[in-house]
C-alpha cells in the first residue's frame, strides 16, 4: 500500500481514484493534493465514514458505467488516475483493468499519469520508471502521451 502511495506521490496535480476500498489511497491522495477535486469510483461504499468523498465527487455504481457517464464532465481533465479495482481474483482483476483502459484513457489529460497495479498496454500510454524502492511489476506507472484513444 505504501508503495502504491509512493507511486501516486510522484505526480502532483482533477484526480480519479478507481476503487475506494477502505479509503486508504483516497485519504493519502487528499492529504497530498488538498486543493484538487478527487473523483472516486466505487460500487459499494464500505470505507470508514471519514474516508468517504463528498457525494458530488463519488461515482457510485459499476465503474464500467459510471466512467462512461462521466466522460462529458471529465474528458481530458484528469491529471492522475489511480486504478485499483482488485477483488482478490488476479485474472478477473486484469480483465477488468483491460476493460477499463479505453474508458480511463480519454479522461486523462495529455501528460496525465495512470497508476495501476495490473500492467496495461494501450496506444497513447507510455511506461514511466517506478520510484526507488518499488518492486518492479508490483505497480505500474504510465503517462498519457497522445490523444489517440482506443476505439
Ligand atoms: C482493492 S480495493 C481498493 C483499495 C483502495 N486502493 C484502498 O486504498 O483501500 C478495490 C475496490 O474496487 C471496487 N470495485 C471493483 N470492481 C468494481 C467495479 N466494476 N465498479 C466499481 N467498483 C469496483 C471494489 O468494491 C473494491 O472496494
């Protein structure tokens, strides 16, 4: 967890947390970036009430739908997305992450950064090096480098 936060800390600047979970990453992001709006996707909120975003920033429901609905509002505006939809099933998590990439990419502004636990491959995303101390493959950092979005 701390290492994921190290990855998030490397970039400053609308943020998007995909998977609230118990709210640790959200808590860390809001501490790092108190002036930024942090949108959070979550199917079912189970975090401590102190770690729940305000309702206008909570995209409640299946993120495959809520991210699609958020396009008009967020397209090309998000500086940092932290993608962590894991549910314990590695294969299912990777499949979900691959499904989410075409929805996440158009939201990221050019130069915006995506932090993801599963490795991703998509046109328009370049890999970035990890901060010192983060084990290779444990997390993955990408920068959006072109407006070419997947079909
Ligand atoms: C591993 S947890 C996130 C942990 C989080 N980084 C933290 O700091 O606690 C993954 C979360 O993603 C949510 N999730 C998984 N698939 C989802 C989907 N399709 N739509 C919305 N939320 C989803 C789960 O409900 C779960 O709370």
